[in-house]
């Protein structure tokens, strides 16, 4: 657990993950670190809704939409929660805009934030630019679980928000239900906003491990979700926050006026179709992810001297350990340059708040077509092993 020393508002640093993927995601032959599920074409998505969905899409006027999001879309989103209404939902241009707006609304120089690490970089760099921030790390030696006592020790009188993400990126960990309940109780006792990043929810490998959504169990619970991950539709750029405090949502939408203003009208129509047929889409996602995990696990098991692995609880990514003498950074660079397969090395998940690990990499298993990429990785490793044995 490490805290920052805040010295006033600061500029946001380079977004290492997005810079790295910007270089390799579309140029490398095999994208083996994808964090989203297998996607659909517009044609296939509209086919789920039949002629009515097609006609509604084609008849959609290309005008501005409501800053909060179209009412029918927000109603469909609200229906995915136990207790939310359309008025409790604010839509964004992807989840990232929601992260930015929530932090910028809740935090100022007098505040303190707690962030679980490792994480998607903006989860910590945005609060770090605004106030003192403490990191609480998930440790591999503890099965990547969250130490609630450590969270409790991090709380200060001015702590306003605690950020968590389960199923977790990059480890695939799902917090145990008793720990989740203890965390909610801890936040309630101190009046802390619980900012719960739930973008991988509903693709748990064991459905009995599925956690409640924060907005459904806590009056200061803020649930973040998006069409990008479990639904496999990142091109829509539709995300949202569900929160029972409508005054907080109003403050966030005023900040959104300086950002996207509103969402894309065609994207809102397509997102509505996806939500209306969410059971079919999510069943497909879970099927692809389960098959993909089996392939990735089998591949890693072929090289026990190089990889130390584990079984993730959910999501579509995992974070194995690389044991090679060359180190994970050299391994990942060599792999993409020589075999055309991109992974994310541990440096991308480096945190300013906690030490973290330096020997792991993120690999994805939620997309179709993994076989060719795994074959290229296998051939690369075998060539290197043969060369080393000469």
C-alpha cells in the first residue's frame, strides 16, 4: 500500500497501454492481448432484431441526441440492474469518459482516493492528477484477492472514493462475496463512494461467483459498464454509469458538455438492439471465452519452464508469469517483432502507487481465431529454445 504526495493539479501522463496498442494492435498480425470479446458485424447485430430493428436503424435521424442518452436506451440499461430506473443512468462515449467524469466530479485537492492496483491506467492517473491517492495491490501470492484490512488502513477522514474492478483486468480475479460485502460495509461506514468497474461482469467462468452490481447494494455505489467488453461491441463507443444519486449524475453531465456532449445516434440504436438481445450475445461471449481459455491454458502448459499460470475467474484476459531468463519485456518485444503476436508486458501495468510485478504479461482469450496466433507463438518459442540448446 503506497500513497502519493499531492502537490496540486498535474497534467495527465502518457497513457502507456493505449500508446503501446496504438503501435501494435492494428499492425501486428496476431492480436493476442485483446481485452474485448468477439464482436459482431452491424448486419449480424441487426439480424437479431429483424426488420423492426433494421428499419429503426435506417430511419434514425443523424441529429444530436440527449446528453444523458436516449430514454429508451437508458431504460434498457436500467433493466440490467435490480434497482435502477432510466433516470439513474448516464450514458457516455465509452467507459473511459465515464471514468474521467466521475473522478473530476467527486475529487478536488482536498480529497483522497483509494485505487486497487494493477488497473487500467486512467483508474489511478486521473485521481493522482487531482488529489492524494493510495493504492492497494492485488498480490499473486494471495490469489489476487483484495485485502479488506489493507483497504481499511488506507482510509482517511477525507477519503471520497474507492475504485475497484471485478472481474479484474488483467488478472481475471473475482472478489470473494464475503470480501465484497465487507468492502461495501466499510464504504458505508465511512460514507465513501464505491466506484465499481463492472465491464467484465456476466462472463464469469463460474456463475456462482458473480458479484452484485454496486448500485444495487449500496446507496453510494457507482456502477460503470460499457458495450465494449462482455457484449463485444467496442466500436459503438457506448458506456454508462448507474448511480442512485441523481444530483451527482447531473454534475457529471455538466462536465460531459465539455467532452462528447452526447453519444452517436446510430450507436445508440445499435446498443439498444444488443441489449434487447443480450442473452444471445452474452451466451456467445461466454462460449467463445471458455473455448479460448482452454486453448490458451493448453498452450501455456506446453512450456512449464517458461510460464507459471493459474485459472482466472472471469473476463477475457489473464496475467501469467514469464520465467524466461531474457525477461518479459524482451520476450514480448521479440514475440511481436519476430512472430507478429502482440502481448502486453508488465511495464504497461506499472503503477505509481504500488510496486507491482515485473515478470507478467496480459494475454486475451475472448476472441475467435486464436489458433493461428498461438501457433505463431509456439513456433517462435521452439525456434528460440532450439537456438539456445545449440
